[in-house]
C-alpha cells in the first residue's frame, strides 16, 4: 500500500517557496534603497562623469528575476538568491582612488547604511508572502 | 571621536614583512611625491583610504572600513605586498595605541582584487580592512 503524502508536508513546501519569494521581494527593496541612497560624485548637478548611475539586479537559481543591471562577469549566481548592486567600470577608481585621482568614497557608506537595516526590508515581505500560504 | 586610519598605517609601516617590500612607503589618503613612477621604474608602495566609519548607536564603538591599495613592481610583487599587509592586520586581536585608541579586532574583509592603475598601468592589489575600534580614549 502506497504511503499517503501528509498535508503537513505539502504545507511546508509551500511555505518554503513563500519564504524564498518573500526574500526575493525584500532584496528588490534593498537594491532600490541602495540606488536611492548612494551619491556618486559625478552625478548631476555637480559634474559630468562616467560614474553617474548605480544599478541593481536580483538573481534566483541563475536566472534574473528583478532589476535592470547586467550580471558582472565575476558574480556567481547559480544557487539561491543573489542581489548584485553597484556602479559601472570606473566606479572602483572613484571609490578607492588612483595615483592621480583622490579617493571619493561613497559606495561603502551607502552599502553600510542599507545593509545595516536589511531586516526592515526583508521581514515585511516574507510575512506578506507567508500570510498568503494556506 | 578617534580616527583609526593613522594607527593602522603605523601598524603596517612597522610590520617587518611589509617594510621589507615597500621600504617605508605606506601612505595615507594619497601617494607621496615620487611614489608613482612610469612603466619600467615602478616602486612598491601602499596607500590607505578610510571609506567609512559608522558608529554604533549607543556603545562607543566604530566599525571602520579602510581601503588598501598595494602597488607592486610587477603582478607578483603587488600580490606579495598585499599578502604582507593582510597578514599584518588580519584577525589581529585587541590592541591599545598611545593616543587611547583601542582596536578590538581587524580583518581583511574582501581578499585581494587584482587591478592596474589606469594612468601608469602599475599592477596593484586592492583589499578592504574592516575593524572595530573605540570612539573615545580608553586606558
């Protein structure tokens, strides 16, 4: 006689999917918050430069599920959920400086500001998703 | 509020392995005159820049991020300079400096990122030190 799949097991699987979806929603908000908080030195109205607009993207299981950023070559996104947020190529020279250009730190500051309060983005989204699980 | 960067700079400058490679050329904020040289005349040197140092809301502690650029005479030398700097500060426990700054712990938070200066093309390795330190003098 075949074993019956218990309803409790089915419910747990649905909840796991809801938790992952909630995390994905929350990471979208984190990426958006980072873009709003960061202040690139070349952003208007102060000047015209190469680093003016940050971007973000969320990848789930290797597939892009949110955001508009292109995946950086070095980023590994095959498993789980990954949020990548940042600036284009010259960004690291702005952040760290070069021999002829002083450092203009702005990226790590924005990252610390957003990451420190990450739970306030994640918690409500996970709760909302779990509330819909029957 | 106490700045941790000068003390980390001193720690790197006083480290025997770092000094053997850069001969005292550990700089804060920007390279000194004569550090940056054109191709064929590269010198090894280190530049530290404080990225941020947010304070905890109540406890008198700051968690600073300091970017370290390790320039080398070639790619292997740049990595050797990075390795010496990383060994000098990674997982080093509580220490007290003469101005009252206490550093609880410091870590190489990112590992080395290989790069080259966009103007001189000198090889360099970049990493970020993350540390927890006091914001006020301690005895």
